C-alpha cells in the first residue's frame, strides 16, 4: 500500500495542473511541478517572431514555435534564454540584436540580425516589444513534468517484430527452423520458405537461407554482419513484409496444436458472433493493450471478420482479424 500511495498522488497532480477549480490544497502543492501558464502577451510575441523563426524551430529540443506551450516551457521558462524582468540580461534579446553570447551571435542565423530585418521590413515584431514583454514578465516556473502528449513513438525494429510475434502468437524458432551446421558452425535451416521464416543474420544461429534474411531486412532490421543499416521508417517494403508475415504467422499460430496464445483454455473458437466478439475484445488487449468499445467491436466484426468468413470455415476470418491487429499502427509503433 505504502509504495502505491506516492504514485497515486503524482498522477493526481498531473491531472490537477492547469485545471480550473482544482482544490486550493492541490493547487498549492502542484506549484512545484506545474509550469507558469501562457499569458496572452506571450502568445502575441510568439506569433510575431514565428514567421522568422519557425522554419528551424518547429520540432525537437528547440522546437520553440511548435505551439504556445512549447514556446512557454522551452523558451520563456528557461532562465538561460529569458530573464523575467530583465531584457538586457536575456539571451533571446541578445540574439535578436546580433550580440549573442553563446555559440551563435544572432537569430535567425544568416547575414542580417533580427533587428536589421525589422528595420528593412522583412520581420514585423519590433525588438522593443520583446524587451517590454520580458520587462513585464513575472517569475517563471518551468513545468517539471514530462509532457504526456509529446510525440515519442518509434517503429518496432525487425528483431522486435520477430520477438513480439513469437510471444503473442505462441510461436518459436523451432516452428521455422531446424538445426544445421555449415563447416561446424550452427545455422538455422529453414523448414520451408512457405512458412515465411525470418531471422537476422546477426542472430545465433544465423539463417542458412537467403530469403530468411531478406525478409528480416524487409522489416527494416539492420545487420552488422551484412553491413546494412537499420531502416525504422514505415516504408512500403516494411508494410508489405509485415502484411505477409503477419497473415502467414497468424495462420500458423491458429493451426499449431496445443497453442493457447490466441485461444486460451475456456475460450471458444466458433463462428458464433458472441464468441467471435469475445475474441476480438481479448485480442485487442492481447496485441494492443487497448479495450474496445461495443461500437468498435461491432465494426471490426462486420467489416473484417464477416467478409472473410465462409459458411464452412472461420480460419480465414480469424487470420484476417489477427493480422489486422498486427498491422495496426498501435502495434507497429510504440
Ligand atoms: C536558419 C535556421 C534558424 C532560424 C531561421 C532561427 N534559428 Fe534559432 N537556432 C538555429 C540553430 C541551428 C540553433 C543552434 C542550436 C540547435 O538547434 O541545435 C539555434 C538556436 C537558437 C536558440 C538557443 C540559443 C542558445 O544559446 O541555446 C534560440 C533561443 C533561438 N535559436 C531562437 C531563435 C529565434 C527567436 C529565431 C527567430 C528570430 C530563430 N532562432 C531563428 C537555427 C535557426
């Protein structure tokens, strides 16, 4: 119990930040975590500078112009750049006036300083406005919490795809490979390419057949052995390879006797809509960790399962929904 308590308080604070009507006790406690809210004048300054700056500062650690919140927390609340109440001591002003004290003398980078750009009419917001705004700023508090909305998704690597699918589908290397030796070195000998085996050349045992490694590269997996760098983009080759692999492997998993990964003991694999929908709910949790609403379950049932089911055979329909979850962006990216 004791170990859970601080967690509960933290998540409570996270919710309380920036909300109207939070209790005063919470509000005062959250002072130490929450950042100073954005004031309208800050938004005006940001909008005024934006046309000159956003080309280089729209994302990443210096993505000041991505949003008003980014401007506030990355620039305004960073005392190294903006000294509230003291424009002369603010690096931002120095940069705009062409006398920066760090690695860069001026912003924007280029021939002319921002002040000169204003003078010749290329930039609109006068530096005097920036000075006056900083002069009037109260003490700034930087938001100490990580931004829950910050994009931090990455695509799974080829190796992760393989590992995740083995685990979620109840498959293993033994389903695809038998042990073989080449000059005494252990190799993974494919049981047949129609099983769509995939293996990184860097794994031990390494794949003996070429298509096995090609499929791995199709998933973007890099390799030290073959000196290919990893490709983490969601390229067409990646999507195509994942589609093929997921469909083939879902079928293998469904056909594997004694495999309880997709249908644990006590669950029904029938064409009965009630059973099917129970499976769709379970698989959404299993593959994506997401609970489906009734509407979502119904849509998935009618749009994916039903069109693929035949009167005598539910296998293609179950393969279809199984691979649907694996091709889902929430599966591919994390
Ligand atoms: C042509 C690209 C470009 C433009 C336009 C540009 N910047 Fe930058 N800015 C950079 C680069 C490059 C850096 C160096 C740091 C980095 O991003 O790694 C930088 C750094 C900064 C820093 C951090 C300085 C420090 O010492 O830490 C601030 C503040 C800044 N820029 C503000 C602005 C503002 C305000 C504007 C518009 C008036 C602007 N920049 C326009 C490229 C640009």
